[in-house]
C-alpha cells in the first residue's frame, strides 16, 4: 500500500508498504531515516521513540497505515543544519552517550519533557523517561544531561513553551 | 494482509460483519507486538483510530461514557476526578509511550488476567458496550471476562465504550511488580467504596484465570460498615476489619505459580494490598466530609 505522511516537516510518500509493517520499519528501511533505533520491537526499550502528532510513542508499535496523513517527528529533525538542539548538546557535554543506541529515543523523550515542563524535578524526569532503557550509562549522566539542557533552555528562554 | 481504515462506526461494524476474522487495531500496543513477532497474521487489519466517536468521552445519564479508543494518558489527564480508580490503574501501565497509545478498549478486548484496567472497572461496576450491525448491548464487566484472554464478544462485535458511574466515595488501586514502570502485575487490587448505596466494590488482577471480584469480601465489609454505623460516623476503622477484609479478598483468588510469582506469594500480596487499599480509602472517606451520604 501507499503511505503519505509528514516527517520532520517534509511530506513523504512511500509505496509497496506491507500492511503489517511498523512505522519504525518504514522510517528506517523505506525513508532512509535510521536515527530511530530498533532494539526490541515490543515497546519495552523506547529506542524507537518518535513524536506522532506531537506525542511520544514507540514507532515499533504504530502500524504504518496509522501514520497516514499524520505528523511524525524523529531525532533527525532535532538539529538545525549543523547546529545541534540544546538537548543533543547537553547529552554530549554531560557524557550521557556511551554506545548511543538508546540516545535517539532519549533525546526525543527529553525534548518533549522539557517542552512540557521547563524545569522538571528529578522524579518527573525519571517518570517521563521510564520508557527509555539504557544498558550502558546507569542513567546518572542522563539525568545530568536533562538538568543541563533544562538550565540552558531556561537561560535562553526556549524551554517549556508548549 | 489487507488494511482498512474506517472513519465511521457504521463502516467499522460493517467491515467486522463481513470479515469476522479481521483484527482491530487501536493503540497497537498488544496487536503490533504480535505482528512484529510473527504470532499474529490477520487477513485484515482494521485501524480504529480514525473513528472519532471512539476517541471521545462524555457524560450520559450521569455516567461517564468512555470511548473504547481513549488512551490511558487522556484518562489520567482528563478523568482523574470522575474515574479515580481507573486513572490510578492507568498511571501504573507501561511507560509514557505506552500510555499515549494504549486504550481501555484494547485492554478489555485482550482480556488478560493481568490487564490493569480490569480491577478498577470491576470495583466501579462498569459496563462494556459492544456493538455489531445487529445492534448494541451492554455487558456488566464481571460477565465480560469468560476465560484466560477470552471475552464475551461475538465474532462480529466491537467495543464501543465503557460506562462507569462516577464515584460516591473513595477508590484505590494497588499493583505489585518488580519495578515502578513497564511491568506486568504480579498481583493487583482495585477497591471502590460506594457510600451512596452502602456497598463495596472490588477487583482482583493476575490471581485467577480472569479478572474477578471478591463478592464475600464486599459483602462482609458492607455489612460491617452498616452494622457498626461507620458509614455515618466515619469513625476509625478497626484494624481487625481491614485484616479480615484482606483475608476474604485473598480467599476469592485462585492464582497459579508462574515466572512472575508463586501462587502463595500472590495470595499473601493480595491480602496485604486489600487491607492497605481499604485503610487508604477509609482515611480518604473520613476526611472527605463534604459529601453527605
Ligand atoms: C511495553 C508494554 C508495556 C505494557 N504494560 C502494560 C501494563 O502495565 N498493564 C496493562 O494492563 N497492559 C500493559 N500492556 C499491554 C497493552 O498496552 C494494553 O493491553 C493496552 O490496553 C492495549 O490497548 P491498545 O489500544 O494498544 O490495543 P491494541 O493492541 O490496538 O488491541 C488489543 C486488542 O484489542 C482489540 N481491540 C482494540 N480496540 C477494540 C475495539 N474497540 N473493539 C474490539 N476490539 C478491540 C484488538 O483487536 C486486539 O485484539 C503493555 C504493553 C506493552 C507493549
Ligand atoms: S524498538 Fe520500539 S520500544 Fe524497543
Ligand atoms: S548508551 Fe548504550 S544503551 Fe544507552
């Protein structure tokens, strides 16, 4: 079947999509957007997290056809040309990236969290990121990165505006 | 595999009548796992997310009419006051990503004994509205669960909505799992006090082939509260009453040993959860003097 949806602000059309295929497969294998990772295909790890009409979801659990005419935002849409999003920069600066497999999902979830609540408490952050597993970092550096990003966004006045 | 995307309920019901083996997909958090792992290969996949009626909730004859396609995230954000037990249960489900997609209708249709909506719906005396081209009917939620992952729907039926009367007293939900997020319950318990009709509602999860109530525990507590005048006095609840209630809840279960826990542990956990849930609910009831009953 044919699928048309908007990904990172650009309309995309793909053909010959299998009806049982996931949005994650479509993004990675048909649209050339491998940023969203495939680690479990069962909603457990969050490494495939994308925004679907503005809400964080596991792309592996969205049937391709369910994304028809919807807005999808992936990690590829975060950087503005060469300039990293402040959340991306904070993950690098805080050392929150080791193997990096969980990072795209965490970036999408963190960006969403900081847009909803500019200065989340650690408890709020843990709750918001509970669906994103990381096997490497032990999460402390990830929490550091979220705090750093929140501070920087607050200073530049671009956090919590949604 | 075919993919169908009805935009009206009539269209969805006609498709289900024509293809009884069609598999509906709402949030996809059960269905897509099955498809991704090759366990599920329906000839027709029917997306229900474009049927607007299913994504809405409203108040109808004093009850909340919760469309089958309303996500847990929305139950939590929009219905915390009207459906407190279900909102509490919803907060324990999966992760933010799962709660943004997963629906109460999907939980009902899957009818897993571990589904977290069930104990809350049982305690609140919910009704499930199902429909087909033949018409619609309402099934009291205890009758909806007919076996392990089996429900009372006919092959041509779909779930339209869940009907729940808003509470006249406190509700609680308690769940045991190995961590705070992303866990299937080892055992779960839902409680609703109904001071308006001097009744008690319960729901047990993960401790029997189906979600079920604990009728003897409900009757015991309702009689105790009435007999001792506690509904009116709102005095302290004797610890022995809460303890006995916990025992009777555990007596209603028939759990098995499995990878998540032993039957013995589940029974113990249930009695402790029921006792605690009642203690919390009673504390709420004592301070909530605003409502005359
Ligand atoms: C990582 C993860 C964690 C989870 N954690 C929990 C948890 O903590 N607690 C819990 O209870 N569950 C949990 N689940 C299971 C799942 O999220 C729930 O059962 C959810 O309610 C399913 O809803 P859905 O809309 O996603 O259903 P779908 O997957 O879309 O559908 C599920 C079933 O319902 C049918 N269906 C859907 N809508 C209708 C309708 N209107 N009429 C008739 N049939 C319908 C489908 O055909 C299918 O058989 C988890 C799942 C995942 C992947
Ligand atoms: S790949 Fe989607 S949650 Fe793990
Ligand atoms: S950095 Fe390796 S999984 Fe998180």
